[in-house]
């Protein structure tokens, strides 16, 4: 009986040690990424925002408001928080930087960083168990939500890489408002669904990391129709599918 009790006690200690190690590694990775000196210029310029990624990070594909990156065979997504930006600009709503509530997060780290413009922004990073022993990594900032899959060993480092990219990004809020203010609610949800249905041949499908339900991270959803007030179809949303070249604003905008 004494041996069984000691064995159970040792197992409990091992579990606590593993959890403490994961928390510590996530906190350390996020703190390190937040403290790095930024001395770079954006090498990816889009109509709504620009950002810099290190040479080891590849961009697999993109739309006007989203990018799919790959780092060490780990895919992760960078989504512009369009609905929240519009709601803050138009309706003076307070934008919260929090992870989705009600989820079973393995580890969470919250803090602040200074972006490339010297502004202080909050962030929230979290790790969640996913299918096939993988870990879903999410980082939420004022302007972007990053999501990706990794193994438990590499998950904290992936969260740190997400924070580093977020720190280099600049967003043209007026351009976001002009492009999406009349159709934010539909386009935001539609674009996320399309993105997670994209096929990634090398490493499976990204929707495996999400619950089997639509995910909505900000603003109300209006799904009452497929046509906007100006007669524009939902299928005519402005998406930029150029994956290879640096994207610059068009003269018409």
C-alpha cells in the first residue's frame, strides 16, 4: 500500500512539474519576444497593413486580411481583426485583448510590448490541446489574431514568433474602415471559414486545430442575407490572392 501511495504521489509531482515547465516556457518565450529591440522595415506591404517576417519564416498564401505562414514545418495564420477595428472606430467600443472564454487552455501568458511605432500594446497568448497530440497556439493582439499548430515542445517558441511579427506590423485603420465598414460582419466570418478550408498539402489541413463550430472573436454576426446595401454580392469581397510579390496599395485607393 505504501508503494502504491508513493507511486501516485510521484505521478502527481511529475504532472505538476510538466505543467509548471510549460507555463514557464510560454512565459519566457513571450517575454523574450516582447523585449527584443525592433530595428527593421516592413518587407511585406499590403493595402491595409504592413509587416516584417524573419528570413526563416515563409509565407504560403494570403488574402487581403490574412496570411498563412510556415516555420519549421509548422503552419500558422495571421488574421487582421477587421470587425473589432471597425467597431472601435465607428461605435467607440472598447477593444479587449483576451483569449476566447470557456476553452480549456493548457497555459496562458498575458503582457505588453512596444510595437515598431513605439506604441504599447497588450497581448494574450494561449496553448490548447488539439488532435493527434498537437497543441493549438493562439496569440491575440490589438490588431491581429494568430493561430497555429505545433507540438508541445515547439509551441512556446511559435507563440514568441507570432508576437515578434505583431510588433513589426502597422495598420492603416482608415483604409480598413473605408474597405469594410459597410460589410464587416459578413466578410469577417466568411473569410475565416474560407481560410480554414484551404488545403495545405505538406502538413494536413489547418481546420483540424479548430473546434467543429464557427469561431467568432469580435462584433456581432449578421447572417440575414447574402447581399449588401449597395447591391454588392458577398462573393465580391475584396481579396488579394497575390502570394509571391510584395503588395502595394493601388493608385485608385
